[in-house]
C-alpha cells in the first residue's frame, strides 16, 4: 500500500480498460462497422462519377433521394465526422483513429480536407455547379450539401464550424451510448476489478475526490464497489449522457471561429447547462494520484491548475504526484513504461513553459530528488 495524504484521484480510459470495458477508440470503430460500410458506399458512389464532375442543383437533390431510397446513407446514424474519420483511416491504411487528434488536425491545419471543403461548398452555392477534381474535400462538401439541401447562399466560416460542432455533438452521443452499453453489459467484472484498485488506494479513506476523464458513471454503482467511499466525483469531459470531445484551448485564441471546439468552451457549455459542477473543495487535496491517463496535450489545460495548487517549485512542500500504470502485455512492458515516462516529461516541460521558467528540464529532476514523484505498476501495490 502506498502512503497517500488527502488525495485526488484522476482516472483515464486505462482505468476502464483495466476493469474489462472495451472503450478504446478502436473498439468503437469496430462497433460502428455498419456506419463505415455506409461511408464506403458513399465514397464509391462519388468516385464512380469519374475524375471530374459537374454537380448541378438538380443532381444534388436527385442524389439525396437516390441514397435515401437505397439505404446507403442514413443521416440519422452517419455524421460528417464519421465520413471524415473514414477518409482519414483509408488514407493512413488503418481501421481506427485517435478521434481528438484527428479533430485537432482537421480544424487547425489550413490545408486539411475539412477546411478545403468550404471552398467547394461555396463554389457550388455561388455558381450552382462544381467542376473540379474529385478528392476527399469534394466528398465532404458533397455530404454537407446533401445534409443541408435548403441552403441556397454561400456560407461563412462561422456557420460552417457551427455545423461541424453540431455534428460532433451527434457523434459524441453515439460514443456515450456505446460506453454506457459497455458498462451495463460488463458491470460485474467492472465492479470486481474496480474493487482491487480502490482497496489498494482508498482502504483508509485517503482519497477525497475523484476526477474522471471517462464517460462511465462510476458513481452510479459506487455503493456496490468496496472501498470506493468517495463523495466528490466529477466527469471532466462529461459523462455518457453528455460526453464531449475537444481540443486544447492554448492552440486558438478566443476570436477564432474554431474556439468553440476547445475543451474549455465545451466544458463551459456543460457548466451553463448544470451538467458539470466544480466545487471549491475540488482543489483541497494534497497528493495527486493518476491512473490510466495518457497525459496528452489536449488535457494540459486541466492538469496545469492542479499542479499550480501543489506548489511544485516550493521545496518546503511535500505533496507528491503518484503516476500509476499497469502492464497489459508483458512483451510490451518496456514500451508501456517508456511511453508513460515520455508523456510525463513532456507535460512537465510544457508546464515549465506555462510558468515562464527560464531553466527548463529542472522540474522533473527536482521532483524525483525530493521524492515527490512516484511511478508505480499498480499490480505491485499490496
């Protein structure tokens, strides 16, 4: 058992995976195979038109009716983002993708197919025809026009990105439904494995609060989990009924049309709707315990305020960071540990930039030497 004082426990998807849920992006993509088959047929219908094509208003309307009648395109199930992820997957020769990373790349890269598609859309709306080489941006533009057939004038970037946000929200709800289904179908195994974790971490009620990056509502079955006993539970990115995907707010300024996709903005929406509640007591912790989180850049805006609270630069403080992991494949043990250490190092390096430190790379060494940083395989905790 490790010595934790007034701890805050932060869990990521690794926690749910450890507890037996299939909640990786890859699992969700496999679950949605039927929808990606629709995307393939939609793409085939487009490519079969030839290298170049003129698309008239009449053809757009006929194509919409044609696809609906053939049941190759279900706008209730398929979203703009399903199609975008599919296009990215076949381009990279893979079956799944990191959803938030692809959202980030698609929105912030000015040359991405998402940002190129608006020019194709406006070309059609302005001239009532499109004459161009059929590429991935053409496919996305075609989807948009089919899904917005009542639009008859050119669109601006703000309207376009608001449409993409609406489509992300539809996609998020599908992901949330999938996660909730996983918990319901595997509840007994989830409880059994969760108990092994909380026995090691919270047998003496040393965990005061739990921040979850997962959409599973662990608090709903908390009374069934021995040693859970945590009253303050919040879902940083929403729960299975209000899930959010987003990008790091430091990459965009507030006047950018794409700022609505940042996690800061998305969480603010949850706060306004009373679907996410922050309590001042959330910051009343001493030790920070992290399990199953990749420490990716999209979540730095969450971790940095917590690190501020811990006064990591004050040598008189003794609060510590406990980073827990588990080896899910013995042959990949070195890779798993190296990846985790690299992620931790990158986050602390970015934190030093955030604090305007001139002597970089010192914080990690300082925490190690002061015994304020522990990296432990959870299965080795008694």
